[in-house]
């Protein structure tokens, strides 16, 4: 099993430097470097006797590749595809025919062999060339192009013979690609997963790790046009990006902006959403929160502005459960943030909006959180923390927005 994640686009110069640093650590008898040597090197050599080639082998195997030369090939292949250099890709495959069918990164992953890797990026000339050389991942490449919203590439692959599979729509549902979903439906795809579950793609759009507000809105409207009933609720109006529906709901319920919503209201089980709350992938907990909290987690900043303009309380608290957890404000969601984690909201704009509306950075709450599909899936508890402390103490810093943390420090020290 790999100890490290091999990047989607590995950088050979950086990896060479990592190998040199590993060799340096071995010669310093660093415990972690010595353990890596023992685990990944086929020979029983002493750390002080290790040479650069040994460090390179250990590094490659720690990333899940069998050897340093295979790592170098993976770097050259992915770099050439990213640069859209058809000649280099052809040369690599002709010299190393096995590369045509192995994952481009040399390790099993979602981006697949070179043709599929190219489909993720819309590299149509490379795809055509690899098809002529006998690539056999045409269908997977088509699915990846649809998932990534590479419409022309998907059409080219369709012309080569790829067809929507039973579960093809799950890809664009995962990435909230409205354009990819629309193309698949145009080409005859059915709304279902591999088991024929009609609601699975809807649940995927609602619960996925991805954050693409416009694409999410488009996906949900496409589902509605295909006859899937979406409940007329405030959380669903936010999911759909429908201010007209929110306006009508506010007219019917003047207390709407102060209301809190259960997990099941936010992620309706009748639409296939999972009973396990942790499988709705978000950052700061959402159960028992307001629409403003929901906007923060889904990066719906325009809807948040609309809510604030109509009198939503920027310091409204989430419900507190029987164990004393909850009470957090929307600002907490800007700190431990799913949009930040997936690279959509890398600035402090949402937090700045809330703070400019007098969000209190000193409010305290108790929270607990279980992340999924990470190394540590255990539940963690945080008692009586401010938004800043929530971020400082959170067990996986990949979710903690450093721009927001800096902004809160700036505002609290002013």
C-alpha cells in the first residue's frame, strides 16, 4: 500500500529533490526515513550505506510505483499530455508499448490510462493518436470526458464508438457538471446508477464532495425536466439556486430566515440521500442549521447576500443537540470549509461578507465532526471553541481555510 498520494500531474524536478532529501535524512539516521527504507527496499541495506538510487527506489515505492524509472515515465507521460504534446506521447508509447494500457500515472486511479487521462483534459489529437495505436479504454475515456464537462472530447469519443453506460450520469453528478449531464442525456443516457436506481444520481449531486454551484443548479433542473420531483422546500431552493422559490417561500413564511433545518430536510432521504449523515460530504456540520449556514457550505454567496439583505441574522446559531453539540454560526463554516478543500473558495470573500455584516468572531460553540474517505474517519469533538479555535484545533488541516483564519485574526486584533 502506498504511503503517499502520487499527484495527478507529478513534477519530476520536485520528485528528484524529494529523493535527495530522503537520502540526506537516511544519512542523518532519521527514524521515519529509516523505516521507509526498511519497508520499501528489497535489500537489507543500512541507512548510512544508502545511495541516491536507493533513495529514489524507496521514494517511488512509497508513492505506489514499482521503480524509479517507472516514476520517471509517469512524469514524462502526464507532462506531455498536459502540454498537449502528441509527438512526445507517441514516442513514449512506441518505446514502451505497455504504457498504452497502464494508468498514465503508473498507479491505479480515477484518471486512467493515457487516453482517459487525455480525455480529462480535452486533448483530442492525443486521443485520436492513441486510438490508432490500439488504446482499449475508449469507454472509460468517454465517461471521464463527460465527468469533466469536456463536451467536444466526449462527442469525439462517441463518434469513435463509445456509448453511455447504465451508470454514466454518476460521473457528472459527482462533479456537478451540468454540461456533462446534459450531453449524456442528449446521447440517450438514463438517470440511474449501475443498479438502476433512479435517485442515486440526484443524491450524488446533493451529497458529493464537489462544489460547483452553477453546475449543481443545472443538474437539478435537468433532473426536474426528466420528471424527478424535487420537494418545494427552502433547502432545495438553495440547492437549485432558485431565488424565485425562496422569495415565494419567504412570502408564505415570514419566519423562514430564522428557521433551522434538519439533516433530512437538507438531504432528503426520499431522493436517495444516505441515512448515514457522514456520507453527506461537507465541512462544518449542517444538521440543525439555517439557510445561511447551508449557503456557506455550498458556496452560494449570491443567495447568502440575498438572505442578509432580507434580514437574516448573521449570528444565528445552529441547534444544540442532546449531547451539547451545535450552536455554531455560519462563520464557522467559512473556517472548516468544503469549498476550500476542493479548491473552489480559496479566498476570504465569504467570511469577509459575514464579518462586514457584524458576524461575531468571538462566539463559542461545541462541534463534532467525522470526515469520510480520508485516512482518519473517526469522530472528533471540539468543546467551547471560537471560529478561530475551531480551525486551529481541527484534525485535518486540509479543510481549514488559511485566508479566512488570517482575516479573523486581523479582525479580532484590530
